[in-house]
């Protein structure tokens, strides 16, 4: 069997945990329906609380959010009594339990494909004849770059983050990319990653003789204004009416009035 077997739109897709954690957005945009193991769903729920690193917790929380938002696209595979693999496969291994379910499904319906970026998982599928494929997103992590990352935290996790002396960049933020800390569905803090570490974002107003005083209307305008103040180049995107032109013109007139730039 080739490393990337032929897959078409008629195939049914099983999504493994590593793919779900790395590319949840693109998974649910690309496929109208997926199969998900109950073991994987349980693993995501456990990792979002007790993952070994903050990055793991973040990825698991993000995966859980996409699962909750796309329940109508998911069929769960929960068949613990269906174990049917060769004797040399460990029955207590989670991957083997999942692969056993997939093996039976494949024998009953040969339009089934298992997506996994785990080399050993794909090798086991290959040995048993189950069609498999790596998942290769069209964009890094399945996400478009926005200039900010939203991190959902519990109050306990937020307190621990504030107490840590060295706040490491666990999310591979780019220089001048923003981290929005979210607790109980509310953004509670805004940080910008710099070469000197995280810098808190202070809400800033600015005014000019031509436009008067500009107060940011939401968090995203706050980030836009902060970026205009701290970067030589800022690209602004957004829907009509979101304030792209206004923020830019206000900043230009303010900068000229206070001689931040020469004409």
C-alpha cells in the first residue's frame, strides 16, 4: 500500500488525535462529516485540564471548542467490546483499541480512510490493510495569521501564569504578535510578544486637530492602535465599518501633528 493511498470525496474520514489538535479549523472546513473515537474525545478533555505543557493544554482546549461547535458533523466510535486484532497487538493500548474498531469498519465498508500524522498509527493501518493518509493542511496549523492568538485559561491557570517569573513563549508567537488571555468567555488581558519578553497592552487614546479624540471601540482596535505605535509597518484587515481607515488616518494625523514623522 502506498504511503498516501488514493482518497476521494466518497470516503468516510476517521480523524486521529494528533491531527485534531494540530488542525481543528481546517478539518471541519474540509470535511462535512467525520468519525471520532470516544477515546480521542476523552483524551482531549483530559489534556485540556492536565496536559504536561501550556501549549498542549491550549491545543486541546482549541480542539474541544471546535468539537463543541461542530457536533452535527461528528459520529463517535465507542465499541470497546469489538477488539479484533492479531494476538501480538497489545489490547490495552489506546491506539490498538481504536484501530480494532477501524478494522471492523473497513471490512464492512471499504470507503473508510484513517487520517493520522502518527507514524506508528499509520504503520499499523498499513499492516492491517486499512486505508490511511497523513493530513497536510494548506496553511500552517489550519489557521490564517491574524496577528493575535486567543488563549483560553481557567482562573487558576491565569494566576499561575502571572506568578511565573519567566513567561515563556509557549505558543510560538512571532515578534510583535499579540496574546489575548480569555477566562470565562471574556478577554481579561492583552500581551505583546517582543524580543524582551511579553509586554502588557495599555489602552491608548490619541487625538489630532483634524479628527479630534479617538477611543478604541473594541479589543481589536486597541491592538491596531498599539501596533501603529510600536511598529514601522502594520497591515490592517477587517470587515467594512470595522475602523481600518479611521484608525490609520487618525494615527497619521496624530503622528504628523506631534512630529513623530517628517513630511
